[in-house]
C-alpha cells in the first residue's frame, strides 16, 4: 500500500535553495574574516544544521560562531531565502497527493522562522497540514525530533504508513531514528552513494510520483 503520510524535506527536495544558502554562508565567513570556501564545500551546507556546518566545514571556533550566525541571518533574511526556486513538477505532485487523500508535512533542519516564510512565498502552504523545523539554528533539536513533532501535529504514530522524502544522508538517519521510511531525492544535493541507505531512490519527481502511487503524469513537466 502507498504511504498515506508523506513528509518532505525543504532544501534540495521541494526547493533548489543552493544560491541563497551559499551566498549567505559566503557573506557570514567574510564578516568574521574566515577564508572563503570552494563551491563544493559551500554545497555541503545545504541540509544539515547550520551551526555544525560552520564548525565542521568552515572551521569556525566558538568565538566566531555568534557573529557568523548574525551575518548569515542578515543576508539570508534580506535576500538569501528568496534566491531560491521550486523544483519543476513539485506543485503538481503535491496537488496530486492531496487529491488522493494523502496527508503532507514539511520537515526541515532549517529554522522554522525561515522555513515557514519560504513555503508561504512559493505558495506551497496550501498542500501541507504542518511545516516543522527547529526554533533556532541550535544543534539540540535533531531532524528526528522535527519528524516526531510533525507526526505529533498530525496526530499519528510512526509506522510503515509514513515516508520521508529527503536528499541528504542525515534525512535517512533521521527517518530511521524516528521509525519511518525514507525515499532519497536524487535531484537534490546528495549523491546516489550518500543516499544508498534509503528505502528507495527517486531519480526525479516523475519517479517519486510512481513510488508514492500517484499518476506518473504529474511529473512530466519535470522532464521537459
């Protein structure tokens, strides 16, 4: 049976957010005098919690983190969140799922103060019963906790009737911890190797529609 509840990651799954995130990170690093990063390194910021990435990828110490976060938010809130676009085929897929009686929610590691305006800006809110993310950029609310929050808002337990669609390894890990299945979105920012632990992989929105049990035609515009 196709899953009745579908949870969607945001960055790299619903929206192509790389330009805004990469520009915001570059602005933050410049503001604290940190070395510039390569494009490949900047791409690694998309998906995981920001603070951990600033430490692990950019090598910032605790004394630099607060200033970097302030600079990141300043650019992101003014410009970066809208240097972004919805992937082709996503609105039609979401409408098809809703028409089929599925229940949908957004589950993201992006702070809710940024995630909710992005979902609203791109007119996606109408498809989702909940948009869930951490309250801040802190490290202590895991993606698994965000999934649990979404299920709580939907008033359903973890089960094989729930699937998370995400594009990074931490989505797979979080789904496993939360007790739900995961489909890897190969059109996002994670490689096939990174997503190899998912329960299934979708090369594009058309293939995701098939996996979720709705008409493949909903993704045809994504192949144009």
